[in-house]
């Protein structure tokens, strides 16, 4: 799967923020925070775009499925190897 360069640039902005947070040995906290933030933002996006209780289960399934695909793709190096930042 090919990702648009503009999309990957946005992704890198989040990763750079997480790396700054993790600099103080808080990699686990950065990971948990970015995951929680994604859930919070996706909930906001869902509700802001007319999401309702009736289609909430489908939205949860969609977002969980997308996260799973992203995680597996990155573990498999689809975009490139995931490497520890050099400091």
C-alpha cells in the first residue's frame, strides 16, 4: 500500500511530538498518550460528523480495524523500518 507524502508528513508530526515526550524516558507514557489521544480525537470526529448511538458500534469496529492495520503494517515495515530515533 502506498501512502501519500502529505499523509506521511502529518504522521511524522505526531511521531516527532511523541519522541520529544519520550526523551525523558517516558516512552511508555508517550505511547499510551498518543493511543488515547487518537481515541479521543476519533470520538470527537465521529460525533462532530453526525455519529449516533445507532452507528457507534460500526464506528468502533472501523477505528479498531484501522488501528490494527496500521500497527501490523508498521511492524511489517510496509512504509519502512521502524527504528529507534538517534539522539
